[in-house]
C-alpha cells in the first residue's frame, strides 16, 4: 500500500496566527483526511536547521495544538540559540515538534531519514505554497518518492506584483518553476488559476501534468439563534492587505457618512487580521471618525462568531482585485447570505450568477448596490442555495491523482 507523505510546513509556520486563512484551511483539511484514513501516512515539516517527520501517533499529539485547543510546549535549546528572529509562538511550535517528532534531520540528511522510515517509496503532497525549494524536490526523489503532487492556489505575485511584498515575486517565481519542473502533477483550485499557471509555464517552456479540483468548503457553524439587527449592516472578510481593496469600502462609507443622516448610514464589519503594506487603510481604521460608529473592526473572530455575524448581514462584500478561489463567498452563500463581489473569473466559476458583480474600481456601482440592499426588508436574495463540493468530493478526485 502506497504511503503518503504530507507536507505541513505551512501549518506550522502559521502557529502565531490561530485564525486560519484560506490556504491554512486547505492544509488542515488535508491533515485530517490523511490522519483519519487507515492508509499509512506521514507528515513532514520544515523547522530551524532541518526537518521533522511525524507518524500518526506523533500527529495525534500535536493536532490539539494546531487547532488551538492546547498550547504549544516550551522552547528548547535550539530555539533559544538559533530561532531568535522567529516569533515566540513559532519557536515554541518548532521546539514541540522536535520533542514529539518520530525523527528529525538536518537539511543535508533529509533523504537518509525518509529512506529509513518510509522504505519502499511514498507519494509526497504539498498544498501549502510553502517549503518548495529545489533542494527539497531533489531530496524527496532521492529518498524514493514515486509521485510528487503540489497544489497551486494562485499566481497573484506574478500577475499582480503591485499587491505583494518586494521580495515575494522572485521567490514565488523560483518556487513555482522548481515545483513544476520536479512535480509529477499540479492541482489547481479553479479553472482561472489553471489558465494563469499554464500561461506562465508555457512562457518558461515547462511542461507538467495538471488538473483542476475545486476545494471543499465546510459550512460555518449554525448559530443557535440568527443575529437580529434593526440597523442594516455588511461584512467584509479577509486579511487587511492591499489586494483585498478595503480602501474602496472605506471611501464609500466616508461618502455615505458625509451625505446621509447618521441613522441612514449602514454599518460595515471588517473581519480579519491586519496584514502588511496598508498604512493608509490602517490609519483610517485607527483614526477615522466613523470607526466605532458605523465601521467596526474585528481582528480575531472565530468561525462561530463569524457565522453569527454573517447571519444578520444584508450581504457579504468581496471587492478584491485578485483571488485564486474565494472561501468567504462560498461560506456566505452556504448560509443563504447574498454577496456583492468583484467581477473575477474565479468568483463566477464557483458562484455563477448568484452574487452581484462590479469592477473593483466602480465606487458608484458598489455604493448604489449597498444602498439598494439597505432599502429592502432583510431577506435572502438566493432562491436556492447552490451545491458546493464537499471535502469528501474533493478527496475522491485527489485519491486518483496521488
């Protein structure tokens, strides 16, 4: 029976951030899938100076820590000496892994460790956009990897470099070239992502098998009692970073606050942690007179709280300039909440004609749509909730690949 080796480096690197992003959710779903299956499965993560390998027993011990149900253990000597540039939470996570891991190795001896514990070959899977250096792919193949599969969630650093950190573009490009060169198969989360990746691979003259498999989406919890609000409000969900286009909504709300009576201005709930390179938006969130009156920021909201907030919203607002998939859109539609979205191909692929679409720079169009929602009695605009792929559906297709 073929053994699975799942890379969980993304999950471990996100230890300082307990609320998972979209890619985090995907890797966690894969962890649970292969942990719960009877098939042999192992888990690999990068740590300071090398790698940690976990069997299912070791993974069972750290799952509560990944899920935030139990704290990571204290720092070890390696973390004290070599991990000073890393956050306290990440140093504790890596220290815990080194204690609990079935085996550890430095970077040069990764192949030796894998050959010892996974004799007879294995299939390697990487879905986290992390740990994709050329040296890793070569070491995996030398260790006996019979098939290597990687998921590509987006190519935003290549298509929209203006929305990324300065050091992201070259690193992302190098990792994607190495991934496509050494992998046996790429998995794309949408047709739009597949088309964008293939454009770049063709440009680089790289050939690699690829398949599109829509992500599974677990519905948010059902609130014991849907939220009731006499005042209309809207929700935007996602990390507060430039490509999410929060500035559009802040400008709209500023305009409404200047032109409407105070009681007529709807509320806006901004849900998500603060990201990077967004000082203009952060300054408004910290200092704008409308904050706490008609705009509210939530940086650490769990799924139960989010489900309760969404349950009373007039609509989810999703004005991004670029996305690879769009978890918030699916989560809102699953809860029978309407959505106003940017006119992006991936949104149309997963949601069809259900949302209202506007270009992300069409401020007047967005404002009119928001005010029109306010004029209605709170009721869903969705005649029938669409059927989205479950994780079970997703993994039925993935099983045929790996």
